[in-house]
C-alpha cells in the first residue's frame, strides 16, 4: 500500500529541497539520531541522513567563474625567486 505523504522541509541548503513548496523531493528519507536510539529526548538529536548540500553540486563552471593564469607572470616570479638580484 503506497502512502501519499509530503516531507516538509525548510532546509534551503539541501539539494533535495523544493524551495518554492518547502518540501523534500525525495520519495523517502532516512532519519537517525546522534544519541542512543532509545533515548532521544528532543528534535535537536535527530538528523536527516538524506541531506546533500547544494554546494556539492556547484563547480566553477556553474557559477561563471573563470580562472585565468598568466604564465608569463608566473615564469617571471619563478625566475626572480631562483635568481635574486644583488645590489
């Protein structure tokens, strides 16, 4: 028997969270605790183990960062470090 439940979630840094509807887009999640399973006393002790950070999916290309290297400057720096000028 299939249950038609929604998992409400307001953790915007999770890649599974639909920010518009504030629900988790996964069909199921795993919830665990950081205490002895029989002795949880508050929701601070529980955690969604299905959490995946949005930042894990972001790389330099996704956010439009271009890394430029100036080989000529790097070569000059290496040369000056190897051959310091004497006065």
